[in-house]
C-alpha cells in the first residue's frame, strides 16, 4: 500500500509528505486534480471509516483543515472540494486505506483536457508546490 509505505521511506520530500501527526499525515497527491491537491491519511491501514478511532478521525480532520489554511495562504483558491471516497463502489481508487482529499478550486479551473486528452494541465510543478507548502510546517 503506497499510503502505508510513504511514511516508512524516511524521505518526506520523496514521499510528498508535508506534515506528520501522531495518528495521520498530510501529503501532496502525486496525480493532482488541481495545483496543491493534498490528502490527509491515517498511518493505520484500513478502509472502514466506522472503525477509525476518535483520535485518528480528529487528527485526520485537523490535517484537512490545516491543508485548507495553507492552500488559502499560498494559492488563494476560491473554493475547495474536501472529501473521502469509501470503498471501490464509492469511487475509492485505494479502497483499503482511507484518506481525505483536499482539492483547491478556482472559477473556470476545469477544461477539456481531462476529457479529450486523458491528461491534466497544471501551471506549477509538483516539486514547486511541495516547496511552497512545506514551509508552512517548518519547525
């Protein structure tokens, strides 16, 4: 599971991890829907939302809130999609490991490229987005 492996690598930049908590972490999505697309992810492997501990659920939501604050400060999006797809029938691409998507949105940010070209166009490289957002959590 790439969501389990990422924190174990020991190189947060290579794993795109921006912030670690006690029960969960925040990372950039390697295949973003928009610039700055992040995911809050529990350290524990599991796809059952009802089985999350209160502590993990609280930290997961707190990281999603921190993502919104950081993205607002750095990129000034006009809105957000924040959510979780649970189970393969619910649209989860990784149904065995829960995660919360935080997707910044701007008026008119969708275009024909994902539909006709099966690709997405982003004005900023993933490494630049990581660099900009990582400074939010410098200690």
